[in-house]
């Protein structure tokens, strides 16, 4: 506990203790990492071809990973194509309560059966017409007289494992993998009040990043870089007093909580009016009539009040009892290997990071906004993914709002980091004991998966 005792005050828990609407118990937990190594993390994992190849086998073909949302495949026959490095899956609804994931390759000569999302009543190869039904059973072999050696019953489409949680569909290529329920560890408990299953994707933007997928993700799971990369937020964002949680015995999940509506501990003497003005400047959510701080009130309390009003209107039900932290704060979790979902109601973001194609020095980063469905469960069509060009900025996607500016600032730095690691003569990356403990935790889990290659 000596590590967090030396953090700048006030701590996240100090702030939550003073909130107008108190935080739920899960937010009052604090679990700093214990027993982590202080050794450097090897840099070859960010660019070496042999490391990348082992990751394909030991991570991408062994772990549960986010494929899509259930609202993408509402009707029987609806499907998406999920690709990771050289693997491809057709994730398809095959019944009212059944989703499957078929290896996206014709069993005749290997042609990809699907190259884009859509709705079908069968899976037909465009090259020679071999056709499977939605249950993956081979039904048609054109010119079957010439294939007396083929047993249709033995030619079912191979499948990956499928699981669902929070409205997300997950896939795993490993037939002997652990169940998704246990893989998620404490995540369902922590997200129980956030009702992700009652949301839909309102915005979805992707961009090829000029760096390894791990570098891209690492930039979004710590606040240590904020004063230098995002100085515009310091008037209303707690950076160096961010709380980082790594739970004993939990290897796939970690968390950070950054408070908003209070200035950085480094910003002394900031008037409440400035905190409110700068947050309103950057976050349109707080626009509208002026927000005034009266006697005995705080900027954070007034911003939380405005947030609850806006959330109540947007989802069509009274949220006046919602805690200040769930109304305002960055409550960010990581699920190994590459999913970063946010909790609360204020910032309904989920990130996903993947290698781009087969290149260890480029990655695909996606930003998704999850908005609440109407009280009757209805919702607009889920947003189609906007794919930005490599020469475009995140700010070319207006649907991202102020999140685009932050992502652009990080992208510029990530390009420099990737190149810097290539030219470095230092064999490892040095991490802070507390502020980068989630990154350390991620690499400990990564190392454990990679070590299994030799078993």
C-alpha cells in the first residue's frame, strides 16, 4: 500500500467519499497490484516476426475475443465476418437462440465463403457452388457424380467456440478452451449495473494504427501520459491520482478509475467555474443552459447533476439516483487480450485492438459507442463501421466527438514509439510500479500464454 500512499491527493476514494450521490460498493473497492516484477518488458514483442507468429498460435488461437454485438445478427442468417491475422470466421445466427462461428473456408478448395456481413439462408462457395446449410452441413456438391470418394456427412464446416456476455459475441478457436463464463472472471459482477446487454452500437470507427497492437492498447489503459499528451483536459480530469486495480488471482481483467469534474492534482487553485467551462468546451454532453456553482456546492456535483439529467432524457427513464461516479468518471476495464470496455453511463465506449492483417508493426484500432436502448428494448440500426484511411485523422469521424482529438494525439505519439523501439539499443521497456501496473499485469498474462508454447 506504500505505492498508492504516495499518490497526489485527493485519491479517487477521497473524491468518491465526498460525492453527492454515493458510489456503489464495486466502485469503493481498491486493489493495487502486489508482487509484480520490476524487470523491463522485452521490446522484441512489439515488432519481431517470430514473436508475432507465436502470438498467433498462443494468443489469437487460444483466447476468447470480441467478434461482434448481438444486434449485428438479430435474424436467422444474419452474420459478420471476423478476421484476426490469417484466420477468418463467419459468425452467424443459426436459430432464434443460437449463434455459431464457422471457419470461413470452403472444404473443396479453400475459397472464403463470405467476405462481408449480410443475411443468407445458406453458405455457398462462389467458385464451384459447394453449399452448406446454416447448421454447417454439406448439402450440395455440383457434379456430385465426380466425387464418389466424398462423404457429405463428414464434411460439416469446422467451428470455433462461441459465447455471449453483455450483448457481445465472443469466439475462441481452441476446442479445449475454458468456458467464457470463467474466462471473464470478475467482469460480469462489476458490470452488473451497467446493463451492456441493453445497449446498441451507435458509432463505430476504425483506423489502421502505425504501431503494434499492444502499443496501441497500452496508450489507452494508463493516465500517466495525460499531462503531456492531452494537456487540455487537466482542468477537469484527475490524472496522477487515477486508481489502478489488479485483483489477486484474476489474470484476464484489470481496471482504472479516473475522476472527472475535478482538476488534476498538479493544477492548484483552479476555480470551479474554470473546471466546468473547460469540461463543457470539450464534452458536448454538458452543453445547454449555464451550470452555476452555489454555496456549499462543487463543480463535480453540478456536472454530475447535469449528466444525470441528460442521461435520463437519452434513455427515457429517471436516473436521478445514479451515482456521481457512474455519471461522470472514466471507469475503464481491460479484458485480455484486446477488449477495453468502459463502465458507468457517462462514457459508453468500448475499444478493440488487433494486428492489422499479418503485420506486427501495424494494428487495427476500433472505437465503439454503446448507447442505451429505449425502455421497450427498441433501438436504431447499429452503426456501420467507418473505416478511416491510414492518412486520415480520427477527427475525420465527427461521430466520435471529443474522443477523436484524444485519439489523434495518441496516434502521433504511437508512431514515434514504434519507430523509437526499432532504433533503441535498450532491450526492454521500463514500467512504473503503480501507474503502469495494468500494462505490467497484461504482459504477465501474455507471457504466461506464450510460455505454454513450449509445453
